[in-house]
C-alpha cells in the first residue's frame, strides 16, 4: 500500500533564497520519512496571496508550515490555538495541522539559545549578566528569551530611534533591566560591546553602524552573534573578530530552529548534525 503523502513548506516573501527546504528535506531523508516532502511558496508580499487565503487552499496532506517574514504575526493571529511561548513572543514561525485547525508555535528562541550555548555562552559555570542587543523587533524578542534563560539581567538596546514597547515589556517581565542607545550608538558601540558579556545583532544585512577600527584585544572574551548567515562574515562580525571577540553567524540559530520545527511537525527528534552539514555544503558550493 503506498504511503499517504505528508507535505510541508516554508512561506514568506521574499522566499527564493530560503535554506529551509535543504534543512527539512535532509531531516526527512535521515529519518527515513519517504512520504514527507517540503516546498517553498511566496506568500504575503505585494501581489501575492495572504496567509489565510493560502492555507484555505491546502488539503489534508499539508501537515506543517515554516513561516518567515512578513507572516509571523499573521500566523499567530489565524491559528486556532498557540503555545504560551508563541503568544508571549507575539509571533509564530511554525504552523502544525491538528483536527481543530492550525496550531502556532515559535522555535526562534530555542534556536538562539542553542546557538549561544554552542558558542560557549553560559558554559563553565559562569552566567552572562549583561548583553547588548542591536534591533528591537520580533527576532530581538526571541533573543531576549534566550538571553534571559542564560542568566542575563541587563540588556542595552541599540536602535535607530526607539525600542518597540512589546519588546521592552518582554524584557521587563523576565526581570531584565533595560537601557537604550538611539542612533545605533555610533561612535561608542565598541565601548558598549566591551562592557557586555554577549552581543547579538538582529539588524538587516547592510545596516551601516559607522564602525571605526579598534585595537586588537579590545573585545577579547566577548561573544558576538550576528543573526545574518549569508555573506558571512558581515562587516560587524569582521570588525568584532579583529578586536578579539568570538563571533558566530545566525546559521546555528537557523539550524536549531528548523530542527525543532521538524520535531513539532513529524514527532521525531531532528538529525541536527546532518542538517547543519547539508546547509554548510550548500553554502560552500555557492549554489
């Protein structure tokens, strides 16, 4: 008897360069899930279908969706139920079909936490206490969740103008003291990063931070994660590494959040090592 197809996909806009199909298809192959397939669809952009309309056209073979920008808040809004974590984040990146309808969840914070742990943050019995966070959107909220779990008790937000209220409120609920640096802290970003245990940038690729070279060793012992994973190293990461910081891209966060999506959709633990190897091979090939 042929296996009943189980279909999943990533939705968002733009979506052409998404690495999610590589990650999920690798997981299915490693887990022996021959009936599972994974695609990508442009949804939510100008002239494209809305999330609600797209989902209405999917039959019962469609069991799960990865959701990226600009659909994360929509995914939470259209779900029949959501995890407490997704509700607290105010956004969802995962939809899983149930008999009642689509259930929303968010795996970004899990991905950020695992990536930071891999970089040594919070290891050796020493919890980070102070962090610098560049940006204050939905991704920043996931990072706040991860930093709070690692023991951070003070965050300095580096933003263009003001911090989004829902982002600051999340930090406050977690017992984290907050400070603000507007104008992207041009001229003294190096001093801010040097004063913190860990820095995470959630800013888009190409954001000009007006960085001037600083002496080697200025950032020794500090960890900087830039959630960008294409075009690595980013100018910020290269600058921080030259100053002695340990730098990591958002690739680890991407892999781990996808692995958790695989678990939510299939009920099986994800083969994270194989998923990471597959996406690294793809990036190294320049495809």
